[in-house]
């Protein structure tokens, strides 16, 4: 089927022919007829399959017969990033060159006064990011009651970037009766919930399993031990592979800056692009990469959507993406429009959870690439494990284990266990006795002088040998010998201190704390008390 069979106008068909396209892609083949009918549409397709033309072409055909008013666009296209919005505008200018339609771009980082002047003209299609659009509406520079067609591009990316509250606010400004198209590369549950809120009885079009990478991309895993080996492996691959142009993705902005400096130090022709750069710097870097002045582009996920550069041969994921869906968008920068591409993802053992999420999403394990001069490590759960070992080797191991006499080993082990068990039981008994003594209730000592406590311990120590002698006499085999009388403890000529429970006059008890004694009492008063 050709574009002529889709029902597009001659002006649009002429522009398509001049652009060099002959046959529509699967998403275009299914989405364009539905959009021309004016029905709401929910489209899901892989990156690089022509989703932008799937909604730009029918919009041009629908709006060609009307007339716009100042500050009142008739169609609105929402994009999550500036680069994607810029690319959508470029596609519109190509396909609408034979019509009188006009478009304007509202993105952050550009001169707001110039954008206000563009809105004062008759604008048919407005392409914007959510933040700048809301700013213009609140300033009173834009009226939204004339919007009859709404396109939400990359809805899953809108969700990841936290733009859904802004999208809801924008939809509340639009007329309730409108034509809405929503496109996404992945279809999580959250995107379906958004479709239920924004679309009315939509026609769902899906040309590939959700979140599945293109078959034209060859995927590899580079498993290394640490971050330093990742940089070395990247340089080896850049030097050894036939790289015409490539994109290197990192998770953080500072990693983009450090990686850009490192590659530049090693002599690579590289530019960078990340969110902290000004819009002018980002456009300069992107243009240098598109025109071939720079061979490498180091970037964050800000370039993972909408960067359609022809001839990107390689994509390197220097970091495992935080969201598994971002992996599909990253490697989707290569292998576009039917061309072949190759993607590498670098990982360390600490990235096992992120890699497992990626493999679950794409429903396959990544083959491991060996890089010269870099030691490869094993990451469990995402690489080929021992289960893939040939059955013949497993049988050989079992046969080698048959001659071992298992019963003899069992007897020897049992004997050793019995030998060891006797001292263990003997050792348990004193431990139990010690535990019972420790569990016995301890007598509470009154807070007396330290001298009395020392004397009591001395008496106990002197009485211990005497108790041992008594035990020996009782155990003697001579029953006729009378048991010796209990000897008095040796005191060394000192007077015996009174024991607890003996009746002593008040004030003479050594166990009574000193602060309770009242020396002012006479003996008569003490007896009376």
C-alpha cells in the first residue's frame, strides 16, 4: 500500500514524494486513516517507526481547508522535550510546504518576546512544551478556546518527567469537544489511565509489542568490574568498531561532562548535550552532530526522545538507565527506518537490579561482548548461567563420582561425630550448673562500709578449706571414726565480728550504714526505742 491509498491530499502527497518516501510505515498505515476520520486515537509503536508523520500528515490535511486567527491556534501538539518539539516543527515545514498553513514553536530557553510576536500572527498549529505553554496562557498572550485538535506525543515520557499535572491543566483550558491523538513508545498502566481521561472512545493502534526494541538493532552487554573499566571498554569499542556516528548516554549531567572531557582528552571528536546547557548551546551541539562535524554525542535522556539523526550506527549506554523503558528509547536512536544498528550497555555487578528490569521488559537476555584488554565479570540473572552447560559434560561428572564408596565415608563421619559428642555433653553439665547458680536469687547487700564487705569475703575464703577437709572425712571408708567437730575459722587473734541476725546493742551493728547511727542517743534512750 502507498500513501495515495491513505486518502491524503495532492499537496501532501507531493511533499512526501519530494521528501523521498515511497511507502508508509506500519504505524502510519493504521493511524492516518483513523485520524482523517476525526476519531480519537491511541497509538503505540517503537521509536524510529515514523510516529511523527503519523499525526502531522493527517493534521495538515484536515486543517488545509480552514483559516486561523491571531493568538488562537487551531491545533496543539504537546512534546516533552525541546528537541522533540523542534524536530516536530521541522517535519511540519517539510510536509506543509505546498500549503498556506503556519506553525509556531513555544519552548523554554528561547527568547519569549520573539515567541510572543510569532503568536500574534495567524497560527494554525502550535507546537509547545507544557511549561512554556502554561506561562504564555497565564500572561494572556494565548487563547485556547479555538483548539479543535490535540496531539500528546510521547505520553510515557510525559509521565516520567512529571508533566501530567501540566497536561491536565492544559486539557482543562481546551474545549471539551475536540479531536485527540495520543502516541507513546511504551504502554504502561499509567498511560492507559491517561488515555481513559483524555480520549473519548479511542481507536487503539499497536504495531509492535509494548516496550519492545526494534529488530534491526543488535544488542550487547559489556560486564565490567568497576567504573574505570567502563571508560576503558568504551574507548576500545570506539577505536575498534566501524563507528560512523554514535550516541553515548549517561544518567547524570555531571557524568556527561566528565565523560565528554575524558573522550576529548583521548582525541575523540565529541560534543555534549544535557539539561543544564542553554538552548543555544544545545542547538549548536545537536547541529554539529547532525551535520557530521562531531562524530560522538554524549548526552542524558534529554536526547533519548525525538533525536532523529540519519546514519547513527552505534548507541552506547554508559550507565544502565534508571527506568527500564528508557533503554528502549536510547537504543531506538539507531536502527531507524529499516537500517541496521548496534547497541552496547555497560554494567557492573552493582547494576544487577537495573539490568534485570531491562531483561524483563524486552523479554530476552543480552549476549555478552568481550572487549580486548578489559576483564569481563559475571552478573547473575542477566547473563548466560550454568544451566546452558552441555548435558554431556554433566553426565561425565556423574560417572566420575560413581566409584566413590559412600557407605565407608558415612561410617567414618558417624564415628567422628560420636567421639566428639562425649566431651560436648561433659562440658554442658558444668555450664548448666553455672547457669543455675547464676539464675539463683542474689542476696541484697546493704550499703555499708567497704571494710565489712572485705571482712566477709575473707571469712568465706578461710572457711572454704575447712569445708573441703570435712568433705574428705565424710568420704573416708572408716565408718567407726567419729566425725571431727567443725573447726572455728582462724581469725589471727582478732575479735570475731558479729554475724547477721545476732542481737547487738543499737549503734554497735557494723552492717548498719553510718548515716543511720545517732551518736547523740544515750544507752537508755536506745533501749527505750
